[in-house]
């Protein structure tokens, strides 16, 4: 019996010794493998800190943007830049009707006023010093421009020169009231002698033998050309023509003049009264 117990004890000791000498138990292996897998696929992710909210500040008002045209004008003034040329600007015109119908005072209507207020026709320029009425020399000034005269001489009776000056001044004022400036009327014909009338009739069918120009009471103002002082801005030619018509129509209604609209020579033929 004692021998049997000794054998059991020896076998038990051998089994325990063998188990303790093994490097890893089955349990240890399973636990170790599980930790490795967890480290590879289930690594804890450190949460990113949430962004801090930006401090609330009052929004600045948007800059006041000026219109493009106003800004451009301001820049032009700042850097002394002159604006570009403007051609054929339009101005307001009052319609007075067809000019041929409005200004239809023919030579027959103008002649009595010329004979009453004017001088006796002269054949030579030296006769101007012995006229029955005083006359004045007409030269370019701030109200009108005298054109290069080819068939007439720069003289008028005082009443006619005063009328011409009034027409020029009223034209400039009317143009200014419409927002434009820089223009004057151009006088194309003044006093004529019988010889100059005869010569002119060869080329101008509107010239009559007993022309009122011989009495120094009559002058022509062209409506196809105007003296322009500022070439950076030009007004439409038709508007200038009709604006001058407005001025003449007002004076005609006041009984200051007689007017004939002439198409062939492109002028207003005017006699003081």
C-alpha cells in the first residue's frame, strides 16, 4: 500500500514539474493574442478638441461706394484730367413752326423800314462820311463775329448795330440757360453798294436790285455756321439753328425787326425797324 502511494506521489510530482516548465499555458496564449489584436484595430482615438468660437464683434459698415460717373469726375478734378471731347450734344428747343412760314418778311416788307431809318445808298466808300444818318463800323466782339466779307462792307446805322448786338447777347443767354456755352453768331453780310449788289446778283439769286442792304439797316446771320470757342464740346448744328430762330422770333414779335429765312444762302436776312 505504501508503495502504491509513493508511486502516485512521484507521478503527481512529475506532472506538476512538466506543467511548470512550459513557457506559456494555453490560457496565457489566448489572452496575449487578444491584447495584440485590440492594440492593432481598436486603438483608442483621442478626440480632437472642438474649435473655440470666434469672439463676436460688431460688423463694420460697408464703405459708401460712389457711382462710377461721380468717382470718375472726382478723379479728373484730383489729377487735373480734362474730360474727352463731346460732339453734337443736344439741347432743349422750343418748336416755333416751319421757319419758312414764320420768317416770311420779303424785301417788299423790309424795304419801307430800311428807307425810313437808313442812309441814302452810296456808290463809293468815301461817301460814308457825308451820309444823312450816322453809321457805325461793325467789328467782332463778345456778342458776334464778323465773317470775311466779300460783297459788303462792315457798316450799319446805330439802330441796326444795336439790334445785332441784342441778337448776339440773347443767343448767348439762351444757350447758357439750356446748359451750354461757347458759341457766338456769325454775321456774313452788312452794307452793300449798288455795284456790290449787281455783282452779287450774278451768284446769288436771292439778291434783289433794290436790296435793303444798301441802306445800312440790314444784315445776314448764317444758321449753318457758328463761332465755337470750345471745341471739346460741340452742340448739334440743328439745335443752334433753331435756338437762333427762337431769339429772332421773340424780337420780331416785339416789333424790333423783320426777318426772312433764306435757304439758298443759309442765312436769316434781318432788317431793323
